[in-house]
């Protein structure tokens, strides 16, 4: 390896923590919850007001709760309830989905977070 190869390798290794923190670290606070239902335009809810919302999907109504700047599936008619067990979403880039009912909830903020799913 030449000196230029070593220099390129050192620069690449030095940049890894910076890139990790920028793109895969904490997404920061979220300001809006985006609720998408298959076949309907997405609905955006600000997280600064507590509320519960019934969202109608193909299987029935899913109950979504917004409280203290966070959002979660409170109840859903799907069988496995993975959406309910995903818990509270609080950071930009967080996502929960009820695939059988066709409903997704994602949080939007100033700085999105990327992961292997949405990168």
C-alpha cells in the first residue's frame, strides 16, 4: 500500500463516527405524526396536542393516541397486535405499522433518521 492509500484509509475511518452520528444516530425530536392508510391521502397530526384518533382500515378501526409529544397504536383489530406492542414513538424517523389493517404511523421532524428500512 502506498502513502496515499494509507491516507485515504485513515480519512475514511475517521469519518465513520461522524457519518454514523449524522445519519443513523438519534433523529431528534419529532413535531408531526404522519398517518398513512392504504388508498387514502396521508394525515398529519401535530404532536403538541393530546388526542385519540380512530383510523379506519380494511379490517376495522385502529385507535391511535397522541400524548406528551409521542404517538402509539392504542388498539387495532389485527390478530398479532405487533403495532400495539411497538409502543411509543418519540423521535423523528420512528415508524410503526399495522400491515394487516394497512395503516402506518411515522414521525417527522427537522432531522430524519435513516435505518436499513428507509435508507
